[in-house]
C-alpha cells in the first residue's frame, strides 16, 4: 500500500550538520524522495502545521525552535511509509527513543528531536497540502 508522508528535518539537524545523515537513512531504507525543499518556517506556517498543539504549554518554545532557521521539508513515498518513517525516527523524547532510531542515536531532547513525520494518512494529506500545495 504505497503512501506519502510529510517529513521535516528540523533546524537542529540542519545546524548540527545531520541533514545528510538523516536523508541518507531514508534513502537507504528504499523510500522515494518526491519533493525536497530547504525552507524556513514562519510563525503563520508553524501555527498551521502544529494546529493541534498551539494551546499546549510546550508550544511557544517549540514555535521559537521550529522558526529558528532553515529546515528541510520532504515528501517521502513508499509502502506503508507513514508507519515505516515513524519507526525509523523513534519516540518523541530523544532521551527515551530506542538506540538505532534517528532520535535515539542523535537527540537528547524532547523538543529538539531532529525530525517530524506525519502520524496518520489524514495528517499526511493535511501537511502535504500545507507545505507543497501543488503536489
Ligand atoms: P513533532 O513530531 O514535530 O510534533 C510535535 C513536536 O512538539 C514534537 O515533535 C516535539 O518537537 C515537540 N514536543 C512534543 N512534546 C513535547 C514536550 N512535552 N515538551 C517539549 N516539546 C515537545
């Protein structure tokens, strides 16, 4: 069942020089990069992208972080890609994410956790429409 997922390689990954490492893991897995753009999130896009989180206490520092510099926005496609990518990135908190996952190997933070990926087919559609309206 081929699907698409919206993936963000976050500003911490770009700053730390981990863009290639993260992208390479997705490529080696066999996922297809359908779109790839270096972008800087502005406040309006952050509020839309994180619509489910805007009222949460962790949102203001999350927004500050996500708008702090360039990130890579990707559309990845492949068989069961939504679940596959979420398994590859690991749980939200880098301190708890399993070794071998991207967050488990490279993040010690609950916020600066290197990657975002759509969590369901509905959010993938919503997020792809938001970041890549022509795709
Ligand atoms: P992401 O997959 O982009 O979705 C929401 C983001 O909010 C999450 O990754 C983290 O960057 C951040 N986040 C989630 N929970 C917390 C938390 N408890 N404290 C700080 N940041 C969080």
